[in-house]
């Protein structure tokens, strides 16, 4: 384990469902990130939280809604997704903006049917 | 606009051989260049990183070569083993952007026994 835990590991959902992805870190890091990983594409940064405050939304559709209740937890709420949203969603944490030591979780493999 | 381009997309080497993966970047403000290794079902993990004030960095079997004038950097590792089979990502970041990583597309490495 890297210290960043993501649940669930796998998720299959219909286009009308609502689900949430969870990320938890106990590394004492202050920055947390959501990345989307699709086959044959670079990792795409979705959201950045620094000290619980969202500091970046990288033009992500509103059907993805992040939540960061504290520095240790990060959620990604999903609703009315499309099949092209199927991907591996990775959470990462960092001691803080300006630090380079990213730690990634193992990801949630999402399939939208 | 793809800021970090990685090649090749896939690479097959024999056990004991040398693996070389190349990356090119466009933004001269980047000041940190890490390589990540990702095994199936896992998130990316930091392998080795370099800053532009040095032209080469070695850690064990892994070496990063950096050419600032050409805006290129590469990962070399000798004595490749089947356990090295994974996807490798180069990335780049700059302190003024909060150290957010921009990733290459990834190279799937297969080391045959």
C-alpha cells in the first residue's frame, strides 16, 4: 500500500446512476488530486485541492463533482455519466503545492454501461 | 496541445537487454522531470527524477539523461528483467504551477524471459 487508499477498486454503473469514489490518505499531505487515466492517453488532471480548498477544475464536465471534507479525504461524485467516461480514476496526494512528491492510489476502474 | 511527448508507445526487449524510453517537452519553464512506473492494477509510482541543472542521474539500474537545449530527456535501464514489465510515464512540472504534473502518453514495456 502506498498510503493512498481508493475505494471501490472496480465500479460498474449505468448512465442514470449516481455513485461516489472515495480517496483517503494518512500521509499528512495537504494537496489532493483526481486524475483520469484512459488507454493510450496521458493522465489527465481533473481537480486539485489544497488545504481542502479547490484550486483547480480542469474544465471537467459537471457530471463529475468533487468534495474534500478534510485534508485526508477526497470524493468524486458521479451522476449521469457517459460510456466515454469509462476509465481508471486515480487519486494522488502531495505534501503541498510546490512539493514534487506525488503519491498515487491504485485507482478505481470505472465502467459506464 | 501535448506538452510532453513520449516514445515509443510500446517496447519489447529481451531479458538482460537495455530499455530506452524518450520524452520531449515544449515548455522551457518546466523544472522537474520524473519518471513513473505503473504495474497493472496499481497506480503510478515514482521511479526516478531529475532537475535541469544536471545532465544525468543514476539510481541503481536506472539512468535519466537530460538534454536541456534539445528539450529532451530519456530513461535508460540496463539488465532488463521480466519484473520490469510495466507502463512507464515521463512527466514534467514547474514550481510556479504548484508542481502539478504534465504526463506523457506512456510506454508499455515487455521484457521477455
